[in-house]
């Protein structure tokens, strides 16, 4: 485990019990609502939320359709909070670079405001492609502060002590997706928010 993962675990363990009222919880709420409003789900789908936090998004998705719901998070306290709050959802402690599910298992994988915390985002895309069914959907939500990107990447991020807080442009997200066997379906950009929906190629 590297220092970025340790920092993330320490931070999110600390705020797990009151995550919704934390800065992170409030910031990600609009991303989660947009995903909830736009994602297409069918009864019986298997859906995974990577970096599920306190489980609020995957729980809301389960209310939208009768899905088989799963969530993983690097923070043991976050997963404990999930299990305390929600029955009928499979929660595991795991990071986004080694995802503990079999190949071609999920219909939809969601990663919301988490990719920038990963030490190796490339590993996540490899794992997402592996665990998604052919033609399965990957939804990526990431902050968008492009004018401040150099300042945040090199000045602010080292001070945050919550993982590797690099920012992604939509062009970089598209490149990572297409280089790893995904086809771009939809891109949403508004103010500080960007959402990318991609489909796993059926080879």
C-alpha cells in the first residue's frame, strides 16, 4: 500500500460517520444526483459503485431499479457505515485498482469523484474493462477546474493529504477510455462537473 492510499484511508475513516455534511460529501452530491437522473438501469442488472463512500449513491440506484447492487471503498470505516445503513447491498473494502470480482460480471460500473485519488488510474480502466460485460457501461464523474489545473495539481494537491489529487481534462478521460477498449457514448460538462459515459466494446 502506497502513501496516497494510506492518506485516503485516514481521511475518509475520519469523516465516514458524517460524510454527507463534509466538504467532500457536499461537493459530490451534485455529481451523484446527475448520475442518478441520467443512468439507464434494468431490473436484474449488476451495478458496482467504485469508491462508494457511505453508500448513498448505490442505495439510491437500487431504489430506481431492482438491481443487484455492489459497492467498494478503500476506507474500512466507510464500508462499516454502508453496512450499518443499508441491507441488501454487497459492500467490500477494496481500492479501484484491484477490483475483487470476476470477469464480465457487471452491467454498469460507476466511479464518481474517485479517479483522481487513484495512484494508477490506468489500472482502474483495465479492471473496469475486465469486470464489465460486453457492451456494459462505465460512468466516470470527475471535477473540472481546467483554468486552475496547474495550481491545483502542484500546489494544492500536496497539501490535501487525501491521495493523488490530480485533475483530469475530458480529453484525457476520453483517451484513457478509448485506449482501454471503451467507446464514448456521452459527455456532460457544466461548471465544475464532467461526466463521461462509455461502453465496453464487445470483443
